[in-house]
């Protein structure tokens, strides 16, 4: 620590010399003063403390102050594991497989993790741990481990298959389909991948919104559960003009087929509206009333109407295998 303080003191002393030179602008001088204060505070020293004045050369002080203790790199990824480490990693993987068979998935994760620490370049260890994570419901962890396995071995079909399982469990069916297809490309005769692909494709279709079940992507249930929409509908129904419109619709006055379905009704409509021209007049009145209702809805809650329009424009898409 003494060498570090001496180095900091020498830097502060150098900055003071620059301040005294008078060759710096006012902004530069202010910056140096701030730097000096920061260094003095950080290292608990002062330029007045001459006990820290450098006696050895500055390069020697710098080398001593910045010297670092070599770190142990036994398990660094850049170093290949020893034969003993490889054997131990395989033994840990076997222990993990045994725990999977008895459905002790947490213990399996621990064994696979220890194997990975000893040999982080083995794709099987990551893929097996992904299976254990999936059994525990940690699908995000499974996805990460499958990505690691694929990064190590891009032709590892089981990693793609397990990635598909994890993504399907996260309801990401379109992505799951792509990984299942890649798994089948690498292993065309695997019936499990074929079945899982069919399931994912079916789920993807089911997730698509049904045109009959909604209004341009806006489900009726969603509208009915929207407090703003229901409040606006309630206010509209209390509007005298809307009540008159609804009364006319319920009585059949605005029905274009009213005159055709009931001779009596047709006669009454003709008498009340001036004969054959009444049907066209009623339709025109219905359209006009609908336009008025739309305008009232827009005036009452323009933000809600815009939100519904946005929703209508965008239609949102409404086994792990044996261990090695």
C-alpha cells in the first residue's frame, strides 16, 4: 500500500507542477484541481506530506504498485482439463443421470453443474442439465443451456429437440417449431421430434385469433371486461337518441326485410312512412343513427376508441429424452 500511495503522491505532485507552469487554460486548471482533490481523497494523502516523496525512480514505483499476484487458472476454459478431471466429470454426469431416473431433478442439476465446472466444453452436460431444468419448470434455464450446447456442437440434434420442448413450454410455439425442424433435419427418423413438431404446429394454429370470435382481433370477452368500454356503453344506452334508435330496431321499423316478412307489418310501415319509399328511408335513418352513435362514442372517450382501433389493426397471435 505504501508503494501505491507513493505512486499517487508522485502523480499529484506532477499535476501541481502543471498547475504552476501557467501554460494551461482556466478550464484545464480547474479540471486538474478537481483531479488532485479526488486523488487525495481516494488515497488519503496530501501534497504536503513529504514523507511520500519518491526516492526510487518513478518506473520502479509504478511496477511495484501495479504488480499483481498470478491467479490460479486450473479450471480456466483456455486450459484443457486433465485426464483425471475428464474422468471425474463423466462420473458426475453418470450420477446426474441416476438422479434423473429417480426424479430427483435438483440433485441432478447439481451433478451436471459440477461436471460442467470440470469440463465446460462438453455439450452433453449442458443438454442434460437443460432436461433437469425443464423438469423443475425452469424453462428459461433450459433454453440457456441448450444454447450453450448448440454453440459447442451445432450438429447436436438432442439439444435442438430439448430447446423445442423448453420453448413450447414457454408458449413460444413458432420458435419451437423451427428448432424441432432442425432436430429432424439432423435426426430424420426420430419419432419423438416428429410428434413434438406436430403438437407445436397445432398449438401455433390454435394460438391464432379466430375471425368469428372477435372484432378484428379484439375478443368480445376482452371488450366486456374493459371498464372504460362498459362505462361508455352504459352512458350511451341512457342517451334518449340511442334509446329511440334501439326502440326502432327492436320494433322492426329499421329492418329492410320488414315489409317482405309480414304483409301486415309492410302495410303499417307503408302507411306510416309513405308507401314503398319507406324502406329506403328507414335504412338511411338507421345509417344516420349509427353514424351519430359512433360520433358520440368518439366524443365521450376518444382515447378508448383509438385503443380499440389499434387492437383491431394488430392481430396478436393470440418428453425430454434419455440422457447420454
